[in-house]
């Protein structure tokens, strides 16, 4: 990959693109590509997917005016080139850093970003709403939904296509097809697209499309251009006729890295007064050899150094919670052949890629379809298997109805393992998992648990796989540093684990906040001569009511500590239990994420921001003790 000398100079704005030659646009694409590779290697971020959308982004901004036209990003992590070209190029080296450019579209940053988008499947529906509103208000704005990384197979995308087909105006869906989601795309629609890509013979545009084109009054220039368009189309979605059956005119697939052809096609389809799908074939990781070779690993890599042409990652001092989960699930599956694992297009992120290597026939990747994955798990449980559904906390929100109706209501033993619970660091607000305790504990019969160290994760998995009803387990995107002393007791519903005694206050900690509580208690003892108890709650539901009652027998402060929203979270559950027991709730203080969205920064910085760092806990305990004396 070339590295232009002017990489740090000012990037052109969208208006400038319209005066640039094809050669200049191609050079710009390489310059943007170099900037993305350099920045992601320094800061971490989404690499491979962004390298595949650069030419398409340039062509879109060349043809459309998104200061008034509409551009919606589906799977917002593909927007890096868009950010660079819309006034954020000179600050792009701050990507994902505190106060810097975010890794996802953000209306707070630019008028060119219409929605915060970090979940797949949303763009077609929100774009349809914008187009409908513009149509009703008599505006002539053009609308583009940029769909990629296999999110077209998401159920909401299909619902959006079904409704968007009713529009009687311009509406463009760009289907960025890179053969991948985060892992290899799964399912019948993905297989149909594979067949299209493998077709090397020319296919005419289908009869219905030809009939449509013949009835458009065309001048000679446009007519010639459409002939050129047809000659550049390799094939059409002939069998099955998915998009045309839904009411769209379909063109493609075309080369998503040929800027000239892309501009020519977009100029034509932008003028059509009906819904269109433009199928663009791109290469994930384009222009970066190691990202092309391993697009899964370099979908969202951590910061790394480049030695020659080889990326080198720093060694970790501790295993991640994800890897601890993967290792234990493999061990559990070796003991019980009924254990199966399900993920929604995130085998690497959830650790199931490792599980799949050992048990390929017992691993199911349902693609970007969390709702479907949970419903599949319900069917498996009903049939006698022990399904473990591994999905990020932020994405589990999408499947709440299925957790409720297909699992909890049916009392089926499905285990939900929610990675990236709590604050997730540089991915920011779209990916924080701060509502899983609240949503899960409201469901009758669902146990809600969190381990404090690796031994407890194994113990809670043993408990969950033996349960006859649903169990939800959460853990963060972090290293598993803590190792509690002594033998790990079994998880028993409604039983906590006291780790340290002390009369001056109690820190009732949930999950990995136990580590924070223990360090804070040690500091309070060493620096202030205070003896503070630390209790590992283990369960947010059912709670250890006996322990809560015991701690509230005195007026000593009781602080609940959780990496979750205070609204509806673990602390709220403790308050509710104390109230139901007729106990004085005034000693209780809830420590968690306040009623706000937390911006991207390091996880440690975010914990400081919301008052969940050690210093903040120590200071709060001192204040609460002082108030009681």
C-alpha cells in the first residue's frame, strides 16, 4: 500500500470531490486508506470493514449532496472514510480516544451523521421513515441506506425492505457485500450472493427491469449511459428474485472498488423515482494484506505495532473474560454432550471461535439475528439440549422479546452469557451493556448472576447448565485480574459470598466490581483505619435477602456497586428487597452508571467518569461514614 507524502494535509470536503478527476479520486482513496490503517494500528478500531468501503464512500459523496440528501449507515463501524471526508480528517488520529472522533456515526459530531448507529439492521427502516417524511413534506431530498457486513440478513432489514418497496420516490439501498459479517456470512441469502459472485458469465437485466427501463423517456446521452451500465453489470439476482419480489429494482453486483464505474452507476440510479438495490461487491481489508488474509481478526483489532508488514500485538498480563468463558465452555461441553453454543455473527468476539475449533458440530452461528438465535436456543432446549447463547450485552437487548416469550415464559433452561457487560471503553455509547440486569431481572423465573473471578465463572456455568430454568450471566470487556483466595464455593440461588468483614460499612458488590470493592476496602483500612465489609453478591436475582437484612441491622452505610445503570439495576433490586422486608433503606447508597449515555474513552476513564473507580468509592465511603457519626 502506498503512503502519500501529504497524508497529514487537509482532506477535501464533499463539494471538492465533484471537481476532482478520476485519477485524483483514486489517489484520495489510497490516502484515506493509509490514514485508516495508521490510526487503527495506533488506537485500535474497526479496520477490515472500513478498508472495503472507501471507494464506495467517495463515489457516494461525489454523486449525492449529503448536507441535504440523506445517508444512513447500517453497521456504523464502516463509516471511517465518511468521517474523514466530512470535516473530521484532520482530527481522525483522535479516533476512539476520550474527546476525539467516535468510532460510529454521531450527530453530535457532524450534520452528515443523522443517527447514532452501532447496531445492525436499522438503516433501511430509519431511511424509509426519512424518505416518507420528505415525501409528505414535499421535499426532494434523496435517500441512501448503506448496508454492509451481512446486516441485510437481519430480520429488521427484511422488514424495512418490505415496507420501503411501497415508496413512490427515489430510494437507494447500497448493499455492500464483502462475503463477510464479522465472521463468514451464514444462511440461504448469503449462499445466494455467493453464487452471484461466482458467476462469471454475463446475465442480462431481468425481463421486468428491461421493461421498466424501456418505459423511461430517455435522452440519447442517458440511453448510452444505461447501455454502459448494463455492460458493466456482471449478473443479477436471478434465482431467487429476492429484491425484485419485494418491489425493488435490482442492479449488480458491480465492483465496489472501481470509482469510475461506481460514479457512473450512482448517477443513473440516483435519478430513478422508485426503490433500488445496488449490489456492490467489495473486499474486506482492501489494500492491507494482513487484514485481507485474516478479516475476522482484523475486523476490530486492538492497537498494535507494524513491524515490516506484520502487525504485532502487546502481550496481555491476564486472560480476558472472553477467553476464560471459552475455555470453561469447552470443559463443560467435554463433560456433557448436550451442551451446544449459539452466537449471532460474533464467534471471535464471544470466544466461540475457540469452542467451534473443538466442537464444530455443536456450534451454531445464526448471523446477525440475535432474536432468531435466542428462539433457536429455545427450540434446542425444548428438544433436550443445553444451549448456551453467547451475545454481547448491548446486542442481547435486541432479543428481549424472545428471552421473555420463547425462554422465560416457557421455563426453558437456556443459558445467556453476556459479554461486554457494563462500560466497554472506546466503542462508546452504542456498545455499552448497561441495561442487562434491569431487563433480565424483570422476567419471572430467570436467575441473574455475575462471577467475580475466573473460578466463579466456572462455578456459575456449572450451576447454569444444571438449572431447569433460564440463567443470565454477565461479564465485562476486560482482563480477568482478580483471583479470590480459598476454594470457590458452588453457586446456590440467593446466596452471596462474604469476602471481608468490618463494622464501619458494607460494600455489596456485583460481578467484577468485587475487585474494586476489595481494593477500596484495603485502602480504607490502610489510609483511614476503617474496617469495611465486602460482600460478593453473586446474584442480582434471586437476592440474598438474609445477608441484606443482616447488614441493615445497624446504621452503618451499605453501598451497592455495579457496572450497570442505577435505574433498575442491582442496587435497585436491593432497595426493593429491603423495602419488602420492612427495613430502613436510608443506609443504602447505589453506585452505578447514572441516567446518561457515556461517551467513548478507555474503560478506566469511563469508570472514573461515573464514580466507579477506586478513588471515588473510597471518597464516597468516607462521606457516608462521616454522615453517620
